[in-house]
C-alpha cells in the first residue's frame, strides 16, 4: 500500500487500542454501531452505558476528551435536523420550556442525537487510533472487494495531492496581487478550478503509466500482511459484546 499516511484525526500513541490489528478494530466498531442502532430509543439508560463504554475505550487509548469533542463537531448537521423534529413531526403535543412540541418528535430527536453521537464517537475513536493506510489494510483483510480498496487508496492519496496543488495556485494568485472580494473575481477562480482539473487529470495519467511500466496489472501488492490472534480478537470483541448485552437488556426490561 506504499508509505504510511497520517491524517488529522489520527493521534499517535502506543496504547493497547493502537496496537490492535486494524481489521479487528473495524469489525468491533461496525458491530458496536449495529448494536447501538438496534437499541430501542426508550431505553435511555442503555445509551448512557454505551457512552461509558466509549469513554473506557478512549481512556485505554489515552485519547484526551478535548480531542474527541472537537472531532464530534462533524455531526452538527444531524443535530440541526434533530432539533427541528419536535416542531415538524405530527402527533401528541406537550410543553417544553414554555414551547409546544410534539412528543413523537421529541423521541425522534433523542433517537437521532443519541445514536448519531455514539456512532460518530466510535468512528472518531477508530480514526484516532488507526492510520489511514492501516484502515485500508484492514478493509482488505476483511475481504472488501479489492477494486473498492484501491479506489479508496487512490482517493486518499490524490486528496492530498490536489489540496497541495490548490494551495500552490492560491499562493501564486496572491503573489500577483489577486484577492477574491466579490463576483468580479469569480471568473479567475473558475479558470483556476479548470486548470486544477486539467493538472489533476494529467497527473493521474502519468501516475497510471508509471504504475503500468512497473508491472501493475489491476491489483496492488500487499507489503504488510495484517494478522490477528485469538487474544486480539477477544480484546476487540469486548466493546460490541458488552454493547450487545446492554441492547438485549434494553429490549427485555
């Protein structure tokens, strides 16, 4: 898969969670999220226990609370949607803080907020303890179609390439006195985007030719084989298994 690839969500560390094989962590997070979304929304206490489980994982991974909270900002669109539900969902009405709201809407808002926050939190923990390259290796180990893994790999790498190209073009425009202050400058920005597209396309062609000349035949060589023993699988399974026990209690109590 090439050299290691760091990203802004990743926090370097040597905790037991960091050392787990990536496919174990991917399976654990997927199982946890699946259990969370299967939990009845009326079992409010269950979601509190789920949050406690994630907090325990964060503590084991030595991830600061502030680091996680900043990354949870990504769920703001879900929060905005949830806050509208008590006012737009029809049904029995009740009064909350002097405002008439829908009871089904309140439950729906709670359902969206609780499950989205826990899902995003689990994903942030995964990203905080796993490099992108390792995630790709984990997906490959879990038998995701190789073509999808390659597409994801190239997307990640070209994302950085295009971002760097945009930064250089922006510096070049500013060095020539350009500032985007209004509609009149949109033409220059549109021209820059067109030039960026052409440069990216041409670079993609050159990279593909270079890969073919080095023997690329549709599959990427696996340099590091991600393996896991029973102990590591058992350690990773702790989170989804405990969550499943909580979910079953939520349905029976």
